């Protein structure tokens, strides 16, 4: 069926007939990398064709006649040595052609390796409501042919074996999500089975209780503000994850922050279970981006260490700076413009943004400046991306 579908979809000049023109044997074989294959194209006795006029192609590339063996008037074979892994997931296309180029018959070659034992199976639960698991294919991971991974699970002491159905695609394709109907306070046994046309393998079985692998949503309502006129400090406040408000647990929080123009984060580990923290030792007059995450430790008495949540969305604020923004006019005077061209462009863009969002200069404040920084971050208009303006 695969060969017929290939001929119909991809070879429009295929010879259509109620009589089968030719057949290839073996049909759609599965072979290990390094194997050799001899395939034979046998013509129907009802067609007026000679095997000596035939030729072979593999994935559209004509194969050398040195590998051909003529088997009478109606059959031509080809021998392929030391086969490499299939270049196409749907199988490599081995095709027998007539002397005029017509496609007479085709076969798909599946050349690869059996799957090795899947490894690094780990699982986590979002707010105790579901279970997600991911794993890594064993060995080098690449089998070159379609390989199916099946996540299976069951309650340790009773219950029937079940299969996960919601598999991820793309870069996270070695993962699966179980959205509902999970039991608490009872351990599960979980494993992964891998199979293809050349063999199968099974991962080690892991045992876990849902309460031991809980993670949660990021902390809610994160805000960052100045601490009076202290030039080196910012205050960070947040709320506990709302999905766990009715659960018995001891949360741990972690903060990280970075300079606006830096990609390196500094982490504050010793926040504990507080919902506020003061950052000190900062640069004055500088914009910082801040994120917070949560670890729900000991839900309902679990003794496991817990799993960190994702980081919250970045929140920006700036430390105070000596001197104040001019508020009399939204336009800076030429004689007062800084000599640094990058800063001049930035100020010009900021004052233009203020005119659109602050309804005049009376609404100008340092908070507005922070809002503009966040807007820049969201629209990817950072300093390094600003267009050059020779007339500024």
C-alpha cells in the first residue's frame, strides 16, 4: 500500500493499467544499517517489455548498472551493499523503471536500528491535577526508521495498566501528558516502551506518589518598587500561587534579577517562605528585570524536596538617580542633549512615546519611564535593536 501511494502521489507519469506491469521482491523490507539487499523487478508476461531495458532508482537517483543482474527476459535484480540509515522517515524509495522512464513498480526500504532502552524518565504534576512525563531515547537516539514510544502506568498494588494518549510533538516529542483521573496518596508505577520494525525495548520502571512530584504555577501579582530614595535598593512583592491556596504545604521562593542590557541573572536563594524581599547593592539609576518562582515543599506531609515552578513574567523597575527629569517640556533642548548618540536616540524615542501615552508632560514620572522599559522589552526594541538615525 505504501508503494502504491508513493507511485500515485509522487510519480504522475506512472503507467496505469488494469494489468500489473511488474512487481518488486522483497516488498517494503526492514533492514539493519550495514545490511545488503538484493531486490528483483519481475515483469508481467502480458506486457511487451524486455528486462534488459530496465533500470533502478533510489530516492530519485539512478543506480549504476554495475549492480544489475539480468535474470532472463523478464526479470532484473539489483544488489545494494552496506546500506546506510534511511534518509526519509517514510522509507527510501526503490523504483524499477522502463527504458522510457516509466515507473513500473516500487518498494520502500526501512533501514535503521532497533530502539535502545529509554532512559531519564522523570515526571511532575501541576497543582496535583495532572501528570506529565518525559524521557530520552537510549543510546544515540536515532533509529532512522519510525519508532513508537508508549508511556504506560498503573497503581502499584492494584488497578489495570493504562497508556498515556497525549504525546507532545516537535522538540518535546519524547513526553506525554495525563490530564485527569489520577489518585493521590497511592504510588504509581510508570515506564516507557519503544518499538519499531526491527525490535523493541522497555525503560526501567519508576515508582512515585503524585504528591511527591508537585510543581505549581509561578507566583502571582509580582511587583517591584523603589525603597524611598535609596539608590541601591528595590522592593519585590508577590502572592502565593492561587491554585494551591487550600493545600497544606510550606512554600519556598526564589528570586532572580538582571540588568536591562544583560542576559546574566543573579539568583537570591534564601527568600524562604516570605512573599516579599528587598534587593540591595544595586546600581543607581539603572533598570532591573525581576522574576520569582515557587517550590511547594511538603504538600500534605510529603517528605520529597518539591519541584520548582516556572519563573514569573519579568517585571521591571529602576533605582533612583541623582537629578530629576525635566517636566516643563516634552522636547529636550539641543544644547542640553547628551553627546552620546545612543542615549540621544533613546531619549528621543522615550519623549515620543510619552507624548502618546502620558497625555502631556504633567503625567511624566519615573514610573512612566519604567513602563516604557517594559514596553520596549515586550516589543523587542532594546538598545541594540534601535535603528540608527543620523538626524537625531
